[in-house]
C-alpha cells in the first residue's frame, strides 16, 4: 500500500535521507524545510537543487521559532503542507509542537535539540538569561515567556502522543532517557533509527597517500561546562582524539590529521593543539557542503567520529557507505542490542587507544582495505535506508 507521507524538519539532512528511503519503497513523500542554515538544506548534499528543489521538497524556512510559539499565519502554511492529503506524518526539530493539528498517525524523529532544548522547560532560562529584569517583567516579556512555555508544553505533548518515537537506544544518552521518561514515553514506543545512504554513496578505493590521512568529521565540541544548552549527543570528545594523535606523533607517527572548522570549541582545540605541539601535523579545512565533505572522506584513509559518550552518527554512516574505516567510541554496548553484530572499525575511548590504533595503521595499509570492505558490507547488510524505513512503517501502520 502506497502512503502519502509528510516529513517536517531536516536536521543535518537526516530527514532528507529518510524521505529518500520512503520514496524507494514506493511512497509519496513531502519534505518540509524549516531552517535556513546550510547544514539543514538539501542543496548541501545536492548542489543541483540550489536554484530549484524537486516538487516533493517544500521550503517553509521563512517561518521562525517565534511563528510556532505565537502560532502565526506563517506557521499555518507549514501546517497545511503537513496535513493536506497526508496519511502519515514524521516530525523532526520543532515539528512535535505541531502535532496537535494532526488527525493522522505520526512518528517523532528526535535528533538532539528537539528533545534536549525544545522539550525542556530549562530552555526558558537559557533563552532569557541575558534579558534585563525590567523587560522580563514587562507585558511584552511576560507574553513572550508564556508563549514559549506553551511551545515547550506542545513539543512535549507531541512527543508523548506519537505512535513511535525515533531516538537512540536506551542507555546511549541518559539525559535524553530521563526527559523521555519524564514526558511519559514508554520503552515500547521507542525505535532506534540508524541507516546509511547507500543509494548516493558508493564504495571508493583508497588513494595511494604517502602518509596516513586522518579526517575528523565530527563537530569540535568537547567543553561540556561551556555549553549548558547542548545535550550529551552534541559532545564529540575532540580532546581525546587530539591527545591520542599527539601520542602517536611522539611515538614516530607521520600521519596528518585534518580538522573541519565547525563546532563550538574551535578556539579551545587550537589552544590544545599548540599545547601538544602538533601544529605542523594538523591541516584545517573550512566548513563545507556535505557533497564536498564526501570528497574529503574519499581522500582520507581513516575517518574519525565521536570519542565521548554520545554515539556515532552521520559521519560514521557515510564513511561506511564509502567503504572507509571509522575510528570512534563505537558504543558496542548499545549497538549489540540493536543489531546482530557491533559496528565495525576501531573502537576507542582513551588517548592511548587512539595512539595504538593509529600506530597499527601506520605500516599496515592492507588493514585499511580489509576493514573498509567490512564497513560497506555491514552497511549493506544491516543499515540500508529502505530496510530501516520498512521496519519503521511496520511499527506504525498495521
């Protein structure tokens, strides 16, 4: 049975790949964009769409968060696209706050701040922290606060009312588990969505690099105390990578670590690099569209994702699709519960483990080839978007 599916929100283009998976299964899909940042725009993956999206992608990014809080006419346009002729809705970002307008089954697809920020009443403290007391007490300030309290309440209610809540396996992000438990989401309603873009990304042979090229694809976020508005899923343990890379260099390693200028803690990373004395072994890359980032992945020998207590994300998934080896904290404790086998790659948690893994690769290129083949095989066997979408739909549509 073919369904008409509307997907609201496209955080990090995760919903775009979900939409493609649904289309591969023969369903009609409408993807509703709500952000202007390049990271959340389909053209960062498909530059050919920069001037004109395909008809199934609707740009509603003129709508602001305030429009949703105050329920303006601009929000009504998004609600129309979300409800008109639709059998199933999938809500990402601030989408759960719109669930009250639906009279169809819906899925909530949580990817970070949609739970930790928009469904958390602490958001009000962060949002008003710099306000003058006089403005906070004014009618305008009080109305703003009340509207955003209502927005958080609607977001939480939308999550609670969902037929299915897509979120990482329990235990991956304890703070997220606590929020979902507080909201009232049952374990039986949770589903871990984790899939690769195998359609657009094909395995690529390793380049004949003269030295080991290591690409850090995760955001440079590692100073937890500096960013109370972020959740555990946002912290990538970049300091663990840098300290381990420094140990590897000190032991005689000759590799190059490529770092992308994206994240909250770039200045802290620069200071740590200088302190470790590894500046000449680091190459900085400017933040770039996803398509260009894939070219950087192809040029590298080893891809690094998160080394904290979060979970591997899009960086790992794209690396697998391209047949590249991943080094990260692969959270085998979590993924053993979700898939028949743990994620392939170098599973590391400490600087010394990072250094040991890099040392193994320094003189064993064959290991990169064999492990890269394992990456693609695992993706094809367990992580295809269409199979993940089929599993999702089987949980929602009887």
